[in-house]
C-alpha cells in the first residue's frame, strides 16, 4: 500500500497542481476537453470492472474505452506539437511587434 506524503507548507513561488475534475459534469463544465474525456474513461472503466455489467454491454464499453483513449492521445499529441511550434496560448499577451 502506498504511503501518503506528509503535508508541508507551500513556498511563495509554488502553485498547487491542478486537480482533475471528479465527475463528467464537472469536467464538461470546466471546458477542458481532455479532462472531460478522462472523466468519461474513468466512468467506462468502472462499468467494465463492475461484475454486474452485462456481458452484452462489455463489447460496446470496451470499444468506446479504446476510442476515448485514442482521442486523448491525439489531443495530447496535438497540444504537445502546438507547444513545440510556439503556438500562442491563452495566457500569453498579444505583441504587435511580433508580426
């Protein structure tokens, strides 16, 4: 069993890591497509692991699980490529001189 890390004071220049939304609704409302897909993947994974899920539904759930994972990978790859190419992110200020 993994041990919990002890609590510590946060330094003045440190930020808390962003928390993953707990529900599909929270993720959807956050506007983060990757977080939404990850929440959906968690819900489907729980249904697949549930012994009460009918065998008839397992094939469709498994197929959708694979599709969501591929979509997450594609979005993460796209995000990484955009970062490497120096795409302007939402938190950068506009500079007229850059044109």
